[in-house]
C-alpha cells in the first residue's frame, strides 16, 4: 500500500521533467532577436482577421450587402430559383472578396516588416529585446527602447537616478496559442523592471504610439476593437507599473 503514492510521485516527477521550462530574458544573439521579431510580424498579419470581422459585421456594410441581395432579388426573382440563388450567393462572395482585398494591407505590412531596421534606433543602437522562452522556442516578446542616460553608465559622482530616462515599449506580442495565459503580462513586468534597473524606480514606461500594431490600412470607423485592445494594453502596463515590475 505504501508503494503506490511513491509511484505516483515518480510519475508526477517524470511528467514535470518532460515539461519545458518557461523563462524570460533579454536576447542578444541575432537569430534569437529575429525569431522574437518574427512574432511581431506574425501579429501584424493576424490583425487582418480582426479587421475583416470588423468590416463584415459593421452595420453599414451589412446594410450594403442587404441592398445588393435585394437588388439581385429584384432583378432575378422571375428567372428561376437556381439563378436567383446563384446571384444572391454571388453578391455574398463579392462582398467577402471585397473585404479580403480591403484588408490585404496587413499582409503587405507584415511582409515589409524588417526586424533589424525596426530595432535599430536613429543613433545605431539596438533596442532591448526581451523574450519569453518556452523550452527552445521564443513564444513572446517585448521590444524596449531605453531613452536617456542609464545609471550604471553614468560617471561615478553622478549618483542620482536619472529623471529623464524612460522605457518605450515599441512592440509587445505573445505567440497566438500561448495568449491569455499571463505571458504578455509577465513580459510587461520584465520591461518595467529593466527600465527601473536602467533609470531608477521612478522612470516612466509607455507604449510607443506608433507601434507596429497601431497602424491600420482601413478607415477609423472599423477600428473600435483595436482601440479597445489598446486601452486593455494601457491598463496592463499601468498594473505592471503599480506592481513596480514584480509579477504577482
Ligand atoms: C497583447 C498580447 C501581447 C497580450 O498577451 P497575452 O500573453 O495574451 O497577455 P496576458 O494573458 O498576460 O494578459 C495580460 C493583459 O494583457 C491585456 N491584453 C490581453 N489581450 C490583449 C490584446 N489583444 N490587446 C491588448 N491588450 C491585451 C489585458 O489587459 C490582459 O489583462 P486581463 O486579462 O486582466 O484583461 C497578445 O494578445 C498579442 O500578442 N496580441 C497581438 C499583438 C498586439 O496587439 N500587441 C499589443 C500592442 S499594444
């Protein structure tokens, strides 16, 4: 009887040993940076789905679709059921193709995204790339630009923490299938910690208003979901700052 719990413990230990470790660190090798920034490019392309849904279900666009279908009905109501159904389905296909074409700008932007140019500042210095690493895979990233004179790089007599230094989050992404599990939040906490280490605990951290997920090739009227996401992101960053970068 006493042997069974021991077996269970062994099984549990084995299962844990097989689980890859999740860690957060600043990546320094070019290949790792490229992998991390690949996630950012992917996230730009993924925005197409959200944009398409926003257009497809927009009341004005739906009204347009109904008008097209009504026009097809009016025109072909006496031409037989087959013709009528073909014309109505054709209208729907046309509508969806238009949306697909209209949102293709996201794919183009993702393809044009050059990771090295993106992380290289005007002074030639590269941004800090923080990655969530699960086993051997990079599954999330924050690109952080540290603007100002860092404490440890100042001369010895300058002991005051920098009041002008700030951290700018230029990109923040988690791989699709790992979203909603707290990885993005941990990355923000890590970014806050990294900024505090560079400039002192009072340094500010903010999102770059021109981050890659903020640019949209579609009109403002379809951006409600994206604006809500930005508000959630701002809230998550405020929380990380309130916790001073220590995940709860
Ligand atoms: C934003 C993103 C990085 C969040 O990563 P995640 O691992 O899912 O985040 P977490 O599970 O740790 O959630 C932390 C907080 O992030 C915020 N958040 C979640 N999804 C979000 C989204 N799509 N956009 C903005 N903020 C989001 C929420 O405030 C959440 O806290 P809550 O659950 O209490 O509401 C991820 O959804 C993503 O990669 N999105 C695509 C890229 C993008 O839009 N980046 C934002 C640029 S500002």
